[in-house]
């Protein structure tokens, strides 16, 4: 058995590993950009809103009562809620990948479902507060 063919495959395997790592980084970067856009980051860059607004009753609020406006604090909270929702969905997906260890899979599933519920219910509550 000759070892001549083994040396040719080594650069291919190294390139494949690098491509896999790069594609995982690209996926994470896309999710971060999606959270940034959904949370209102582009609006914050363009309009430079304040962190609080004065409501019609004269009190300060971190949530703008008007549907066409958003505060920085509101953006940060919504980005956090969307990020926790995505993290929860990723943990639920990860629970299916560790089926050999049932306790770890159950932990991933419970934490993932909890994070996803916190994220998506929190985003709904934030939207309901805005429209109230």
C-alpha cells in the first residue's frame, strides 16, 4: 500500500474545513444583521432618535407611543428579544443533534423553548405597548 495518494488529499481537506468554518461565520453574521435590521438599527442610524420621549401627559417614556417613531432603548430591547428568540430556536435545533444524551437534549429543548417564548412573547408585548 502506497502513501503517495494521501498527500494529495490533505490540502483539499484543509480547504473544506476552512470553507465550513467560513460558512458558519457567514451564517452568524447574517443572523446578526437580520436582528439589527428587524430591531430598527437602520432607523436609529438614519434618524438618530433619543433614548426617551415626552408623552402627551408630560411624562418620560422609553417606548414612543407613536407608530412611526422609535427610541434607542426600544431598539435595544427589541434586538435583545429577537436575539433571544433566535438563540432559543437554535437551541431547540441543537436538541435534535444530541439525541445520544437524553438529559442534555432535554436541557437544550427546555432552555430553547423558554428563550424562544421569552423572545417572541416579549416582542409581541413591546408591540402591544406601542399600539396601546
